[in-house]
């Protein structure tokens, strides 16, 4: 069997749904389990409605619910009943004036519940035998609301019990991505972009032959085509390389997606639902050798650099432990770290807890903050042991100031920080240098 995952833009309206259903129909002999995201933009609107309701702006929240109901019920009239319950929930939020992570997950879950019901109905209209399963009965997670982690043993058992019979009987099985529930049945989500993760979890649990991620782009590219219009499509890439690119800004793939697939050695394909005849990008444990030193360039904007300086650091142990305990308390990941005798610089890609983090760091030393930075990441095989990578990269962007560098911690990643205003120019210059001569076995022009 195979996993077919369709993102929000691949199910955003009737035309997109029909394209996706035809893709499913062409693969029905391969026993597909279909994982769908919410209709494009629906999750943002649901969370906006919840926030407005909690602030007492119930009229605006209800107006969003009305627009969402109209959009969904046009595709499947029976979804209207779900909006009765959504409005009751919005009224309750307005009464208590609080929008907790647990309630955010419940509100957000409506998107995938509704889209999966709509998709199942659409597949049946093609004359295919399809069955809908509620992901909250299959995807069992911990109670870290907003970014829950799957309990794989329980999830595997549930998917075998609930999804496997339909697959074995030749039915198309459809479920929503992104959502799950705790052991006690409380709704959770896997974090934004988590539908990709749901697909990989299901693929690993059911030992799928492959996982197909259907989106609105041709595959993974050598750079963001909005920045580099002549970017190439990467035909094949390793799990490690794809994971690095996803984490450091490539929007095509959710960073966690490849992890369950890696463990089971299941190939992942990135494919374009608007051009289903394309070959996309194949992600495997071991990609074929490539003449090009770099496979792709990713960029993560909105980076903040924190520098903590203290003479107490000098020849002292325990300082870094105390420093990183601050970030642990605030559940804030750090991307890059650089140290000297008396200072530590590190980067954050989320500023949500920045003020309280700074306050907690002040007892350790003087804190400097630099915002509006961008992390540029070059990904390729064996970069750590290839002479001249840094020289070549920095010669390409000799007129751009480099604020931090990370090289050597990973064999496939060379990263550095620049001012956000210089990021596009840096990427264009790096791409022109590293991709002027292309290995046609690994790269091709996007269709």
C-alpha cells in the first residue's frame, strides 16, 4: 500500500479536489491511504475566529464561521452540522475569555475533519469505494497541545485495527492529517504543517511502499524560485539532506516528515498535484552521487541573535548548562551557537518568548539582541570533509557581511547568518556560483 498526502492548496476548491481525486483513482490498485490537510487557509481562519471570540469580539468570530460554513457546505452540504458545534464553542470562548492551547487544538481540528469528509465524498463521486476514518481515533499522541508527539505503538495498533481492513478490501481510506488525540480522547494537533508528519507516521505504522506528498510545486528546488527564478528541480535527495533543508527554511516539506520514513526506509516523493505527470523529487536514505557540491540553498528569515557576555564564563564549568536551561524552560529551540572565552551567541527562529528569555538570561551576563536576521543554509553531501567550501561560498558573497557561521557540526550543512535585507542577494550570488554547471543526473528544469 501507499500513502497519498494532499496539502491545503491541493484541496482548496472544487477544481483542486477533482484533480486530487483523479490522482487517487489512478493509484487505486496500489491500496492508497489518503491523508488530507484542511482546505487552503481554513486553519488560519479557524484560529483567528477562536482568538476573536476569546477577546470578546464574538460578532467577527461568527462572521468567519459563516464564511467557512458557506465554503465547506458548497462542497458537501452535510458539513453544516459541524458548524453548529463550532459556534457553540466560539460562544463558550467568548464567555470565559481564554483561548488555551488545548482549545486551540480543538478549534483547529475542524479543518481536517471537514476536508477529509469532503474528500471521501468526492472520491465516491468518481465511482470508487471509499471509507472515511477519524484520525483522532488512530493518531494517539501525548498531551503537548499545539505540538503533540505520536505514541507510535498505540498509533500503529489503531491504524492496523481501523485502516487496514479497508485497505485490504480494496477501498480508498481517507483521514485528516495534523490531528490526533490523547489516550483519553482529547483532541490534539501535531503542530503547523503536521499533515506531512501524519502521512509519514501512517506510512511507517502500516509499512507503506512509499509516501507521496502532493503539493503545488514541482518538488524540492535548488533554491526558492521566488528568489532564484532559474532554480533547478532536485530529482533525488537523501533523507538527511531533505530534513536539513526542511528545518532551515525549505517550505516544501515539514521538518519532522522524514523521521518516521527514515526509520522504516520508506521513500518519500514530493509531487505537484497541478502537474501530476511530473516525476517530482524522490527522497531516500542514500541518494545517488552528485557532481555538484551543493544540492540546495535554504533560507530562514526572522532570525534573532542573542549574545550573552560574562567574565564568569572564563575557564568555568556549568555556564552553558545554566544558559541552555533557560531555553529549555521556555521550550524554545536554538538553531546555531558560537562561543568565545567570555561570550556565547545563539540564534532563535521564534520571538514568542523573547522578552522573558532575555529577563532570565540577565543574571548570567550582559545580553545583546539583534533582530531581522536570516539564516542561509547550504546543503550537500560530505561538506565537512570537502576543502574550500567556506572559501568558495564567502568569495561569492564577498560584499555581504557575515554575522555568524556554523560548519563542522554536520557533514551536510554549511550555515551562516546575514542581515535579512541581504539574504536574497546572497542566495542569488551563491546559486549562480554553485549551480553554473549542473549534474543532469540529479537536477532538471521544472516542468
